[in-house]
């Protein structure tokens, strides 16, 4: 199985506001950088989109270490998802799960792979996280027409 490391991040100018996501994928010394933007979104949605988009890039089932600076994403996938699904996409307090569409999309991508979810402190100089953050912000800048 192919081994891939993914660094994923999201950003938002305003919350809600213009948001961007970015991801760095690495495999055997090669890097692939991807990013995208949405006009009216939230930071949590962009955090989720970075992971979804990165996993969509993988053409075959892979062993993945996925780094995120979002406890929301990490805990959602490692602690909360099973319960949400069992309760018909309701939280422990019986409220609808926020961003259900993206959680379902992420779950759909994740089941194709063996994923180890890891948290990294954001803005702490970690190369992969810094690249993903830069890509997320680049997406917003390009959408807003700001020079890089």
C-alpha cells in the first residue's frame, strides 16, 4: 500500500466569510500542493474541506498520516463520528450535527484508506502545517484579487 503524509488546513476571513483550504501531500519525497476557496463559509467547513480534497486526490487505497491543526476535525473523525452515525447524525445532546454534508464526504473518503489522524499545533513552525496554511490563505487572496 502506498504511504502518504497529508498536511491539511483551513482559513476564513470573517466567520462566516471568504474561506480557503489547503493541503500538502507527500509521498516518497514528492510533494503535491492543492487549494481552493469558497465565498461564504466557516473556518470549520474549510478545515474539513482541506482533508476531503486531499483524500480525493489519492487514486488508490493508501496508508495515510493526516496532520491537522483542527481538534474539530481530528476529534470528529476519531471520537465523535461513530456516535453521530449511530444516532442518525445527531449529537450527544440530540442536536443535528453541524456540517453533516462535509462529515459524510470526509467519512466516504476516509473509508478508502488506512488513516492515522494526528494533531499539530498551528502556527508553530511545522513545515507541512505552514505550507497548508499558506495555501489556504493563498486561495482566499486569489479569490479576493490580492497579489501574493
